[in-house]
C-alpha cells in the first residue's frame, strides 16, 4: 500500500497570501497518477487537480499542481476566502488500493 | 450536469448488512468510460476508498474490506449499490459515492461525488 503523508497538518494564512501544500509518497507514483481534492465541512470532496498538474473542469487558475516521483505540491497562488478548507492528495498509481493523505487543514490566520 | 445522490438507512444494527444506493443523473452507468466507486469517512477523519465496479464487469475492492462488500450496478435504474456485511460500530461513517472517468492515461481520480450519507451502526 502506498502511504501518502501531507505537510503541514495545519496551515494558517491570510487571504491574498500564497499557500504551498506538500504530499510525499512512500513509493514512486507512476505516470504522475496523483490528484488533489478540497473538502469543506459537511460537504463532499471536490476534485481540483489530476495527473499531478491538470486542473479539473471549472477550477480557477490560482490552483496549480506540480511534482513527480514521490514528492508533489499543491499551490494556491493568492488565497480567496472560499479557499479555506481541508485538502487531500490521493494516488491512483497502485490499482490494488487507492489511498489518500491525512489532509492539510488550511485555516484563516 | 452530472449528479450523484446516496440513499439508504441512517441506522444499522451490529452484525447486520449496510445497504446504500447511489442514483446517477447526467451520465449513464452503462458507459464503459466510467468506474463507479464507494468511499467512507469516519467522523473527523480522512477518506477511505471502498471499491469500484463498471459496466464491463471490472471490479476492485479495498483488501481490508473485500470479504464483506459487494458493489453492483442496476442499469434499469441508472444506479449502483453498496452492501457491507457484518457491520460493527467501526463501520459508522459518512459514505460517499463517486465517479472515476477513464481517460487516455488510465483511471483512478474522482470527478463527481454524492453529498454523502451518514450511517450509524448501533443497537
């Protein structure tokens, strides 16, 4: 099983600032099969990024993904009030089991 | 617009079977382009993938749950279902359904989700 470890657990920033979220895998992620999701309290996850760097339909261009191998990053270039939420990375490199990171809570400072 | 909606009992007794249905609109579950998935999220915790199936009969389940789960499609109703047998309090969670599209590189990310259904296991 590929274990994903996200850092930091909590990130406190102000609107307008840049957010950098990290996701590290215990094994190589083939073909950059990594996705990022945003989840707000009481809601379903929302797909932001797939294939490590492809924005999903309707996702603003302030969200970007990068990385390969075992290290991946989600960057939010300029935080809007609606961006404060929990963010999860997810790998689909292993078809035996899809796994998620433990989440990063992006909170307003 | 694609929409998924979970339905089913909110309370299940220990040792019984948890049954949930995901109704799909705006997409056909008979399409071979999509895989239909179930997840759960324990209270205050992260996301756990349960398994998927698709119209071609492809299926895969989380090894930790494999012996207890069945996922099936009902093409006449355009929905799919989850059965989780022999439940315990540890199965109390919010259950989500979601779609995974197949693209040129493969599949395994989830583009549309239901809003979630809380299931409590208690006597």
